[in-house]
C-alpha cells in the first residue's frame, strides 16, 4: 500500500474532499519525486505503529495500552519485556473475517468508500472485522483495505465503521464478537 500511496496520492483531491489541508496528516503531492519517497516512508511508519500496537495489545490483553505506565520498577520493565516477546504470537490464528454489514452495504457508505479511496489512487475501500485466537483467548481487530486494480491492500489496522475506538486487538469472547456484529 505504501508504494501505491507514494506513486498515486492526489493532494488536490484530498484537499477538496476534506475542504482543508492538514500538513501533519496529509501526504504530499506525488507529482514531486522527493515527496513520493516521503509519502512512502510516512505510510510505512503509520502501519508499523499500528502493527506495534496490535502486537502489544495481543500479548498484554488485560492492559490498556493507550495509557502510559508511570515510574515502572526495573523488575516491572523486565517483566514487560518478557511479556511482549514476539514469539508469543507464533500461535496466532485468524478464526474468521466479517464485514461490518450494517454500514458498509448502504448506498451512502459505498459512495463514501469510493470518495475516500480516490485520493490514494485506489478505486474502492472497505473494512473488515477479524476474530483472532491466541492460545485459546479470542481477540478482534478492524482492518481497512483499499483496492488497487484486482488487489486489496491493508491501509490500516482499524475499522471506523465497526468501532472507531478499535485501534488495536481487543480481548473478547466468540459470543461477544458475534453480539458486536449483530449490534452493527
């Protein structure tokens, strides 16, 4: 996805769609070669940050990872380092992938999805909610995808339609996950 954003980002369309230019959030015009590289690195950085938060949220499911841990002892830091060992993710399994149906299928949502995709050089966008299993514990997370030709690529690990607060893996049960899908 980072390569597509780097090459196809339409600065004018994004400014028009948002009716604003936000230097801290917008990619820069891809017409300029130097900015294509910056756009690519920015997109990779955002995705890396989301992957980091996903990993930590899955490995520390009872911790609110949005809150800082103040004045941790050396022992607490050692324990955290052991707890977030990425080898703990080796048994991570995708159980199922679902569409946040209520919102993504409405005519208005489909029109908005296309509008959101165009400035990135994509033809469409969609979202999914993913049920995961890690060592018998269920988690879910959202995924936003953009379509480039025949391929769908992950743009971010979050689903604004399913749950705007969902920015990392959330501990759940299969029953809670299914109830969340029905509540949409």
